[in-house]
């Protein structure tokens, strides 16, 4: 399980590395991310979405949380991981400062991925943008290409 920090301030890398960028959108947050693996791409997207509204550099870590996300496609897994982040923020007042994602597994037409989050108290983070409310399933994408994986999501704010 590879862990990615959400507070390290990395700049997006070239398409052959890992990174993310905001994509123009009229009202919501639209983010594109890329990485060598599907799991890395999902992690990079979580980093981008959380970083769009919260500065976690001074946030107080409160523990670790795990979940397993189920879906019929890789894009379903991407949406499920982001929905878990939004749920934890709403239900528990926590935001991920880091995450580790196991390799995506396929079983009888279903896809699963296990995720472990290191969570911080959201009240100790500095809000810097509009807080996400939901993941839009419209134009949601996670796919493999010649330079690795890319994903694209719109988040309702």
C-alpha cells in the first residue's frame, strides 16, 4: 500500500509522472489528475479535491480510518473514494491528510479497492475554498493510456 501525503504542496508533474490541475468549469470544481497507476491517480485526485478547499498543513491528526469501496468499473471506485472523503467530512468532521490505496481487485464483475486514510480534525484546517457537497457522475472518467492513468471528475460545491 503506497501512502501519499496531502499536505506536501507538490506541483503537478508532467503527464508521465503524477500530478493534477483544475479544469475550467462554470459553477463546480472540475479536476484532472494523472499517475502511473489507477490507485495513484485516485490518490492524486483526492489530494487535488481536498487541497482545493482546505489547507491541512496545520491540521491536527486524529486517527486512521479504513474503508473498502465497491464498484462495477474503475470510475465507480474513483467516485466511491471521493464520496467517502465527503462523507467523513460531513459525518465525522474529518479530512484526510494522507491516504494509502491497495491495488484494485476484480471479482465476478465487481471491482474493489481498500483505502486507509490518516484523518485530521476539519476544524483545525484552514478553509481556502468552496467545500464539496457531492461527486457528479456526469463525465466521470478513470482510464489507462500510453503515459499511465488519467482521471477527471466534477465535484458539486
